[in-house]
C-alpha cells in the first residue's frame, strides 16, 4: 500500500527516529511503499496531504498531535484515501476517542491491520473540516496560548496552567452560532 507519513517532529514528546523505526518494522516492503515527510512550523500540512492524494497515495498517516491530524483530515474529506493516526502529540484527543493506543508500536500495528478500519463523520466550519470538535472562548484561547515549549515540558498540565492564567481577569463573551 502506498503510504505517506506526515511526521511532526516537534509534537509532544515523540522521538521521530523511533517513529521511523516502528514504521519500517510494521510496514515492511514490498507490500508497503512508505514515504515520510518531516513537517516544519512553516509547512501547510493540509496542502502537503492534498499533494500526496494527487500523487496517488492510498493512506496518509498523521504522526503528531491533534493539530497535525486535523490538517490531514481537512485534506482527506471527500477522497477515498485512508487516514492513519500515530499519536505523537501532547493530548491526542482524537486518538483517545478512537481507542488508539499512545504506544507507537501498537498504534502503527493498528494502521497496518486493514480489519481495524472505521469510518468517521466530519463537520464543516467555513472552508475547513473537523472530526473531534470546535471550540470558542476559553477552550480556543487555551489551545492558542499554550506554548509548544510548555507542552513539551509539562505535558497536559501546560493546558491547566494556561486556563488558570486566562481565568484571572476573564471577561465573558457572547457568541452567535448559525447552523
């Protein structure tokens, strides 16, 4: 199976070399043709995934956190290309919701096993698609203001610290949602 892996080396506490080794072990040639692309903060991950789709890849794996997965999902909606999730981020909320283990080896085994495939619904907000949720207010601010450095250093507790800081002087806002 032609597989393209978008690997975010800055996500969570992941070790990019370990991810590469596990992919090579669990997805061996010749039945697997795997290309791995390390992403940077400047990369448009959704665009990279769209290009991989156009090049005929059958499976696109997001090796990173929820942000990396979200960008890949956005590119795959409306295609027949499969999504693989390698949870390498801080929280990995979608992977947790789907029961994907945090251990690299086990997550990659799931991707390599066609019997473990499931269909997911996506929701569209503006021009983008999401599969887990969309937040506004404190939730969105927390995601935006929690630094990569703090996530690496403190893990999920970094989000708690950001919430505490944001609640000091918090002014409620009103939103209108049209569905």
